[in-house]
């Protein structure tokens, strides 16, 4: 079983990164299989260099691509096995139409009946381990070696990052702090003035600061960069998404909201301080490597949702408003003291 395997994960960028250990495990269990992953076009660059995949397929669901088209893409792989960490109704319909004889999904997925091997999903586990639990539907036990994220890049991306820093006058010997103030969800964004205060502190210590983000983060990136001053580099949208991993390799420290850069930093083992607001690590999406710290405010209203939201449901937004730069800086100092 498993001459051709398709993994369906068309959720957010971070979810795709957290699925990469499953790719590794499937390759370990099915060394000669052809393994493909179906993701959104936005997420595809993050797994293009994954050594455990033979093909990266895309489904532009946000761009209006039909489910029929996605089914055709998957069926062209002639899959024997389909594995779906994504629990949506659309993914289930794709699975049943894929032609795969064996379809593995979570027992709490929508339209779960389409999966002929269903696996319980534990809310107490990290998302990485929840995804690896799908191996139980294949009689393949997870191994400790599987529990690593992978996001790669090429020399092209490394040169793109180097060019941005060189143009900003950043020397190779400079220590660089990365700030990621953006997020798709507004309630997962720490206040710009908080990021700026952290950047100002490190700039006063002689560090350079790179403010990173997507083209959609340009406004908040501009605000943070201008508040920090000449030591900061506004790099939001300056390089393609695939270069995010190259940025992480250049940073001595990252401060990020609960968003995709956090998981890319984990994949690259970059020292990271993660700021959590509407969400909590108990949901299973926090950093899980030793070179990380989490800063959050203990409130009874947290978490207020799995992904966060556009506005605070209680209209006070204390989870981020009460989170001080001093708390984040203390976490940064503690982490840096422990990093070799």
C-alpha cells in the first residue's frame, strides 16, 4: 500500500509548516512511494525544498478554483493513499473523489465518514503530534526523529535577503533582531508600539532590527520601523515568502506574534520569543523547541477562539493591551542567556 500518497493540507501557512513532520514520517514508512502534498499556492513555496516530497500540488480555493479542478489534480497522481490533516468539508469531499483506496483522516473531521481509517484527535497534544497521530491509521508508529519541522530555501533566497540587508548598511558581523508584528487575525497582533519599544531597546544595544512581514503587513511594518529609527530595516514584502527561512537563519533573535513566521523560526531553530494574545499554547500551535519563550497575559477570557478574530469579543483587548514591552524584553534576555 502507498505506491502513491497525497497529503491534503490547504489551511493557513503555519498549518502547512506544522504538517512537514508528517511528510518526513510518511517517507520513513513508505520509502519508495511517490509522495505529494496539496496546499494553497500561497503556501507552496514553504515546502518546495522539502526532501520528503516528490510533488507539490496547489489548489487555489481562495482564488476561485473549483473543487472539480482540485479533484482532477489529485486524481492525476493516481493515489493509493490519501492522508488529510485538514478537517474541512471541502477536504473530505476531495478525499472521497480522489480515487484513493485508503483514506486517512481525523475522527472529528467534517464528513468523517469518507475516511475509511479514522484517527482520534487529542486536544491536549501539539499540532505536530496530532498530525503524526494519523500514522496510526497506517500501522506506522511515530518516531522521535519525525518530530522536526522543515522549511528550506535556495541560494537565490539567501542572496535576496543579503541584498536587502546590504542596501540598508547591515554588516555581516551585526547582530540582527527580527520583528514580525503582523498576523492574518487582528486579535493575534501585539500593539505596534510594543514591537517598537523592543526594537528601540535592542537598537540602543547596537543591534540592527529587521521588521518582517508580507506585503499586507507593510503599514504596520512602516509604523514600527519609523518608531525604531535608523537601526531598523523595513523588510515587509521586500523578499518572497520562500526567503522567510533565509531571514530566520540570519537572525540572532526573533520576536513574533502567533503566526507563520513563528513556525518557520522553529523549523530553522532560530531563538524566538512568541507573543500570544487571543490564542494560547494550549491550543497546540505554540513553539515547541527549547530555544523559545512565550509571553502572554493570564486572563479568564483566553483563548477566545482557535484562530483569533477581527476584534476582541469583549471589546477590551487586554490580552495584548496589558502585555508590556518589559515582559517581552525579560523573555528575550532570558532566552539569550541560555543560547550558546
